[in-house]
C-alpha cells in the first residue's frame, strides 16, 4: 500500500466532515483509518500527516479544528482534537 499524499488526506478529511454534516465533528483517526485501514500499523503513521493537513485546511478556512468544543489556534494546540466544516458550508 502506498502512503497517501496531501491531496488524498485533504479529500478524505473534507469528505468525512461533509458526510457527518454541519455542526458535527469527526475524529482525525477516522480519516486515518479510512486511508490506512483498521490496523494501528496502517492508520497510526498517518496521524501526524492528518494533523498537518488539518492545520493547513483550517488556515485556508476549509475546516475548523476544535478542542473541547471550541475552535483552537491552529499554530498552538495540544491533545485530543476534532474536525468540522465551518458554519454555513
């Protein structure tokens, strides 16, 4: 299996968030599992690339990264986070 590129990561995040619906969030691991499969050896290594892609998408206004239900600073957040589409998308 080849490692997904930035385009595939972005498409997966945006597709899953759109499927979940406005105001609802996805876990970044859902995107990683969609690309890498259910085994941790497949999806685990994708978590950092997913995070980098999510940060870029937030800076572009395409997603919102939340922690404890609130938007975060994309350059300075730690721990568990969720992703959603911006309101009105």
